[in-house]
């Protein structure tokens, strides 16, 4: 789909709630998005930005069973991704592979190469090892954290370890530390929990309720950014967790998603109930990019021409 003076767009047949950049595609800027329809057959779209940057092109269109609630791309193989899905009553998670021969029309079906079927409660998300070719991924449900070992050649996934967060904590999501591959940050209704994958134990916590989303800064070690319902955006130093090192202005209610730009260490993208914001910190420069009701995670790859 072509763009005009207000940018470029791409239309989906049904509504969607998740989109992921294809990290392993180093030649193009590509994304995967999945639809969320309870009654219709859902779809996964493989989208690429044209070389001129003026169009969003559909590179593949694939059927997917059930509603897609979470989607994450494999960091070492651009044809592999994971989804969390729901039939309306039950939740599941699986790893999929896009066929080698695919195109916009008459695309072959996705191949389910592994099922993450050890969960007994509502699955929230999957997280891949942050970078490089590694066989580990994590899945999170409301009460448990699972570490999986994934074998691409045998096309199966096995639980390597599992731990419960406790009945008092309802997990909602998480992020993998790009600087310490043994560390995870998990969101719950009452706090942010920091976990060590070697021991599968909680090492610390940030006692802030209603954290909806968080992200590590790839360019700044020990830096974690959180988005909260009532109190906006906070930037934390993981070595000093008593108070945030910075509170970003402009957000006081219903912040949904936060993403740190992978190229510019001071650039943060924030989605609220009605607006998409771009922050450049610590200078407190704020721009409202677009009025929106959907999550535009692909803008986390936004690369400004200059930051002054």
C-alpha cells in the first residue's frame, strides 16, 4: 500500500493487536502481524517496506488458526516466529515456519514446527533469546515462567526449566535483557520482577502496580523503561531500584506500550490511549506523532535523520 503526505499505511482484513519486526532479515525492513478474529479464519501477514520507503508490500499471506494475541520473530531465522493464540476459551502457543516458496498470492500454509504446550493457565507472551543463533526461548503465563530448548533440525521444543511466580502475582508480560542474557524482567499486577534464568529465581523487584509494558535500552546497560496505567513512563537504573532515575512528562493515564529505539539510545516510543509519543531524553523533547487506537510497534525501528 502506498503512502501520501501523512506517511504510509497497510490495510488488514481483520483487526490486529500484535506486530513484530523480523530481526533476522538484515536486507530489508520487514514485519509480521497477526489478526484477531474470533469467528473468521485469522491471518499472518509478512510485510516489507519498499526500497524507496514509500510503500508497504505484502510478501506473504498465511492462514493461522485462532486469534493471535502475541507474535515474536526468531532472531536468527527470518522464516521462523512464535505466536500465542486463543480459541476464545483456551490459550496455546506454537512455533511456526514460513515455507521457502511464498508470495502475495497462493501462499503455502504455515508449518507448525513445535507446540509450547506445557501451560495450564492463560499464556501471555513468548520471548526469544535476544540476539544471535541460540536455541532458547521463554514463554510466560499468568503464574509461570518456562524456559524452552528449541531444536530447529528436529523441529521440537522441550521444557528446560520452569518456575512459578507465586499465587499472589499475576504475570502479564516481560522482556529479555539484551546486556545480560541470563536476566528477564517480568510485569505483574503489583510489581516488576527481575529473574535469573540460571537459577529460575527472582533476584529483585520494583514495587510499582499496574505496569503494562516495559523494555530494556539496547544502547544503555542497566536501563529499563516502564509504562504504567496511572503514573506514565519511568526510567530505571537496575543498580538502584528504590526510585526511578527519570519520569517522562506528558503521560498521566493509560500508557499501553513503550519501546526503546535500537539505534539511538535516547529515543523512546510510547503509545497511550489516544496518542503515539516520541521522547528524546534526557532533554525532555516530546513529539506527538499520530493519534491512534492501535499498537504501532513497528515504529520502534524509526531512524531520525538527526537528533540535536
